């Protein structure tokens, strides 16, 4: 039983030793002329066994908080890394003379971190180094998402002590193409009728005199039997198209019937296509329009002028997430002055309203794909009928005492975005809108009446300028 107990105690001691003492590996210090060939590197929380080619009698460590040492023999040293840093190990000979000073560098243990990095982000060329008590990452990664994953993993091993020297490879510039398309259609129909009666005083006196036997020599009675021959149709001068005046007289009374029929149709198409390029992670802004001065009253009752922009506005921040996947944070707007909306603020100052269509969104798509990020279909309908009480209800003739007004406005707005990964090119291959037009010579202008010169540009610009970009585009509303 004593033998079994002794063996069990020995096995328990060995297991405890393996549990609490980190595994050590041996290194050899080659001492040449009182110095070592290289410094001693020890991972933190790990141990190394150092063997000296010369026997020593005593050794000491300058900073026991960085590394702990113990002797195994007159040529073997056990070194345990405790904290990141650099310290000095001193070896003394049996006669008390200095053998050498060894630089001991305790660094973070990045072996496990490298393994986890290759498991989580395989195939990426990331170099891992230690600097004092931190981790330095360098190399080239294929996307921003993988860069963020590497940094997040490094923070697990060295919180707040990670230096990022990595670069993102591939195309990191994004061109955003935005298309604003708006169609507006309006239809207005009006039908109005009115009856007026005028009494002529001269004719009325003539009729009265004829009845009493005292006929005025100048009076010319107009009998009612002549009514069919007295109906006239005229178009009043200065009136709108679609108006007609019908009149007839019966003795001293003249009746006028005004008919007005008007139909208006309108169609408006608005199309804007701003293009803007920005680096991944950087914001870009675009404005094509103008600014309107707006008076603003300050606290001391003085009036200052503030300028409000209008037109086509675009701002976006692209982020290349992974490969050709692009994350977009964008704000797009189309605005203009609306003269139908005004506000009188006093002192002769009248403010004009603005018509604005704006969208703000965050989307994610691949290179060349499109999203309709905003759409608006609006249909306004107004139907108004007015009439003279009771008279407008008379069949057939009641139409002369009624007015009808029909209005309908339809509008449709669509905003489509398309991102592209782009790279710069040589300036000679880019064409401008002015490359197709050359100023004419005096002979071409005065003799032939040409406003632009003949001939074409040469080189890459001329090749692009000769391309025909004409064709149908936008939206058609029947």
C-alpha cells in the first residue's frame, strides 16, 4: 500500500507541476568575448530554458516584475515571462567575474492570436508583430469588413493596445449615379353660363307714347314679332378664348346669354442625373442650382439676408464592405421656387415658398446594381358645381344657370441610384461637352452663317466626342 501511495503522490505532483508551470523550451546562449549573440525573447506567461555554453555560479534579474528566473544547473536557467517589457539578466562566473549581460524581452504571446486569425480570416496576408505591450497589425486585406474583424479579434488579446497599419486592397472609389425623374400632368375643364337682362329707357318711352296716342316722331316701336331676326352672336373683345355672347331683344328689354367653355392640358417632365465620385468612407456633396436671398429679422429688429440653396442636391458616404458590395448613406433632393406660395411678413417683404422633394436613406448593393430608393404617385382631383337656386334645377334650360369646374393634377416621382466601383484613368481619354464644338472662323461666321467650326478632335478625346449619345430617355406619360 505504501508503494501505491507513493506512486499516486508522485503522479499527482507531476500533474500539478504541468498544470501550474507553463511549458518551456530551451535556447542556447552563445557567449563570445563576454557578450551574447542575440537577445532573449520570452512570451508573456510562458517559460523558456536557457543553456549557457559557459558554467556560471550566480545570476540575477534586473526587474523581477518583468521576468522571473531560477537555476536548474550551472549551465541551465529557467526564465518565466510575467509582464511585457525589457530587462537584463546577469551571469557571474565562479570567481565572481561578470560573464555577460543578457537582454530579456518579454512580449505578448501572439501565437494563439495568429492561429485564430487564420481560422477566422483565411487567406489574408496579415502580419502580426508585438510592440512593447501592444499588437501591431500590418499587411493588405481585401475588404473593409475583414479589416474590422481583424481589429476586433486583436482587441480581445490586447484591449486598447492595437496599432493598425493595414491597408485595404482593390478599388476603393465609388461613383454614384442618381436619376431624378418626375412627370406632372394637369387637366382643367370649365363650363360656365350666365343670363343678363338690360332695359333700354328710350325704347321703353317710345312704347309708352304709342299706347297713349302721343307718338314721338323719333320713336320706332320694335314689335315682339321681329324677335327671330334680332338674335345676334358676338365674341367680346379682350375676353379669353372659349367665350361666346348670345343676345336678343324684346321691345325695351335686351337679354344676353354668356357661355364660357375652357379646357387646358399641361405636361411637365423633369429629369436630372447628377454623378459624384468619392473615396470609401468619405463624404461627397453636389449642388447644381442657385441661392435665394431670404430676409431674416434679428433680435435687435434689424433685417439681415440669409441665402437658401435650391436645385439638385446630393450628398453621400460610400463604404466598400466586401469585394464589390457597397454600403451607401445618401441624401438627395430636388428643390425649386414655387411662386404660388407666398407669405407677407410686413414692411413690404414677401417671402416665396419652395417646392422640395427629398429623400434620405441607407442602402447596400453590388457594383452596377440599382435601387429605386424613393417613389411618389400623387393624384389630386377637384370637381366643383355651382348654380342659381331653383333655376339651375330646371331641365335643359337649367344649364344656363349652372357652372361646372373640373381639375385634375397627376404627378409621379422616382429616384434611382446606381453605384459603380471606379479607378482613375489618363486625362487624355476624357472628353468634355465642349470638345464637340469649336469656335468658327470669321469666314465661316460671316460668309456661311455657321455658329461652330467644322472638323473633329483627334486622339482619344475625338473618339469619345464622335460617339452619339442621342436617344429617348426619361418617362413618357400618355
